[in-house]
C-alpha cells in the first residue's frame, strides 16, 4: 500500500499569520497520526514563513516516539541565516528518516519544479552523501520526464515525482498525457534502483486516478489540499478518507 505522509506547512502558516501557538502544529501532527497517517512532512523555508526549526525538532521527537516516518524537505543549497541553520545542519539536529531535496528559491511561493539532473548532478553528490551518512533516506524532487537515472548515480534512494502538472491537467479534464509521463518516469526510476514517492497538489479528487496510472508509488506527501479539505470536513475524517483512497 502507498503510505501517506501529511505535510503540516499550512498549519504552521496559519499559526504564523496570527502569532502565538494556535493552531498547534504538534497537536495537528498527533491528530493525523491518531487517524492513521504513516508519517509527517514539513518543508521549512529559510524565511520561516511556515514551519520553523523549532517545529522540525519537536516533530522529529514526536515521530520517533510514535515510531513513524519523519520526512524533512528543503533546498540543500540555501544559505544558513538566523533561525535557519541550513538544510543539512537541520537534518543533523533532527535526524529525519527521509530527507527530500527540493530546488526551490527563497522567494518561491511553493515548489514548482524538480532538479535538472544533467546540470545539478555534480553539486548534488555532496549533500546526498552527507545526508546518507546521517542515516537519512534521500529523495530528490523530480519532474516527469527527468533523467532519473542520474538521480540514482548521485546516490539518492528515491525520487519524488512533482505532480503539479498532473493535478492541473486533471482539473482541466485531460490528464492522460501527464499520467503517461509520470508512469514512464516512475518505471525508469525503478529500473535504476530508485523508489518512487509523489507529491504536490494531490487531492481526494485526483489521487485515485494518479495511483491507478502510476503503480508502485511508495509514499505520497499531501499538505495543501488535505488542510483545505479538513477546513470543511475535519482533520481526522479527512486523513481517514485519504487512507481509504490508498
């Protein structure tokens, strides 16, 4: 079965909009795990606009206590600054089960593309090696159609397929081409010895279609859509509906 990791960035964003502690990120994580989620994801940006370094450490402790996966996402090349020690340094403190590397710029609203492995392979080797030395499974954010064999060559364990274009195509009513590209890339990844994760704009409306067309996905990371749906249906019932889809 594909595993569900709930991304809590939007809970932290809502908290930060008002200040204080509410909504409480740890309480949300406990609710998701109590509902059956298999893990927790956050993607702290250097500007701390949602998940912060203290959230990362607290969630890492919670996940260890619960015996579930903690997935930490980030750009390994973003420079350290006050409140953000850098991605590899933060992983050194938190020791996540999985580190997902994403090539997002500081000012980027959300992750919207994967690595260009032909261009980035040489610079990815060092952070991938450093993270694996910490005991982290390393996943690299990848576009459908990317040369994923090079992701394996730099030492990664998995790719995370960027599913934004699929979600947009699904909403327009014609996702067949996007699904074919995702399925072909997943197949090439597995042939290269990589596991396949997926994430970005997956929702209750499109998840089943994606998984039916792209078999063998090990994990989906879902945040924005899940939190939006939870505003109407409640966090625990929403997580349970995703588990039913999986």
